[in-house]
C-alpha cells in the first residue's frame, strides 16, 4: 500500500520504522504507524481509503500514548485538519507542502496519503 501511494519502494525505511513502532494498525485498504520520538508520539505514515478510515486509524494509533501526539498531515482529506483541531491540540496543524525533484507531479496515488513518516522523509 505504501508504494502505491508514495510511488516509491520504501521497504527498508518501513522495516526499520516497524522495528521500533509503538503501534501498527493495518486495515483493509489502510494503515498507520505510531512511534515515539522524544517528547512526542509521532503518527505516520498513514494511508487510508477515506476520511472516516483515516480518523479511525489516527485515533487507534494515538490510543494509549503517554506523551503529546504529533501528526504531519498532507492534504488527502481536507476535513481532517478541522477535526484534529477540534480534538484540542496545543497548536493547530498547518498545511504541509511537499515537492518532488525532477518531476512535474508526485508519483503514486496521493489521494490516500494522509501523513508522511516525517516531514523530511515524505
């Protein structure tokens, strides 16, 4: 699923991430990974077939977090930003710009790509 939405083989990065993940949720058509990075529970990557599925995956990934939760949202489902802000984060999510070197558009099916691993990793 990751390669479908990102257009890249990130199996090595995902294998390393999954080895340290706090939670991994896989559903029919989607997944979310949650991992601890210092003071944050980071949620990402997230791939979901719908906004409702994305919400369920995000909530499941955040469940039981013993620290503040961080998610860097892409623009797959615009309704997620106000929903997350309504949950009460200390800082509202800002739009996350992305770019591709040497191409005119992003590869893969970006319509299902909810959140990257990290801003710098896509």
